[in-house]
C-alpha cells in the first residue's frame, strides 16, 4: 500500500477515535497505532474502564503512559492511578510519584511482585514503613502475614503480642531481619519467647547465637544451645563484656568441657597405636 494512502487511512482512524462510541470504541482500544490511542484520550465517551483496558496493554508506548499521567482528571480515578503505577513501562518518576497515593495492600504488591525495579520496591517498602505507626492492629496483622521482609522485620521489632507469632511465619521473613531485631537495645519482651519457640527460626544457628548474646534470653534456653555452638564462637562470647558475668562462667565451663572431651578422644585414638608398638617390641 502506498505510504500516502496508509497515512490517510491512519488519519481517518484517528479522527474516528475522537468520536467513536460503543463497539467501535471497544475495538479502537486495541489499535496498534500510538497516535490513535492518544486520540482516544480526547474522546468524551472514554471512561475509567476504557482507560484501564488501554493500560492493560503491556507493550503500550511510553508516550501514552506519560499522557495519561499528565491528565489530572484521569488520575482522580484510583483504578487508573493504580493501573498506571503497576504498568511495567511507566516512566520511573511517574511511578515514584504515584506510589504515595496507593492503598496499603497495593503497596505490598509493588514491593513483592517479580519484575518490579529494585528502586520501586524499595520506595514502596519505605512508604509502608512510614505508615506503620498509624496503622490499626488489624492492618498490622494483615501486613505481618503478607508484607515484604523489611516491613516484617519492623513489625517484629515493634513486638505486638498478636503480631509477632504471625510475622515469624511470614514467607518473606529473613534471618537477617530477625538478627537485626535481636540486635536492638530495646526489644519488647514478647519477641524472644516467640523466636525461641518457633519451629524454623529456633533451630537456625546464627539466630541461636544472637539469642545467647541477648540479655533477655532465658538462661535455660541459652544453656540448651551451648553444646551446639562452635568452640570459637563460645570463646568469642566468653570474652569480657560480651555477656553478663554469670553467663560467661557457663560459657567458659563449656569451652573447658569441650577441650577435655577433645583431649580424651585424642588419647583413645592414640592408644591402639601405642599398644601395637609395645607388642612389636
């Protein structure tokens, strides 16, 4: 088809896009031409549902996304705002601006969805963390179940008795976040027992090590962990000023017990060789 005829036809379709309604409008929502889609944005018959259908197109041109973002009347619709924020081709600055207006669980989606840039994820997490102090308990419990790792860690550190057991089961919770909470100087009293009793985190070596360091940990729990710690870690913990003096004595005793056991084993292993040597003499 000659170029001028092709351009004439597109111009005709663009003119139809300005006034189309009903089925014709529904068809044009999927038109391949960026110019036609931009013309649709000036169609008075275009409503929220139509715009959201356009925004479902993952290959949408950046020009269309920028134009939607420029139109304040369109952004009065939360559905449009959310669709624009979630679109993989929305310009970075537009997405960052829209995050501020997203609802709580939509921010969670941004933070955990694969394919979202690290910057957007981090910003969404920052937004969630900023809102935490004002959230009612019910929403905190919801976040404890489904929130990303940094948010889960912050909820753990808050130490609400109804939240802690739930957040420890969060699929996104990490060892690093639990260690960060255990390293805090002021940790709510409910956190330690919940970690000690947890089926997963209570058997994690580095977490056990952190629990031994924590002054709020029950002595009986600490003593039960000592036989599983390495001698080098026990020696480090037994250095002056790391743990309370009464616990330090137990650590030193455990180190001495290990050394005696090691020497005894070494003696037993050497005994058959000595016996064999004496028979040969």
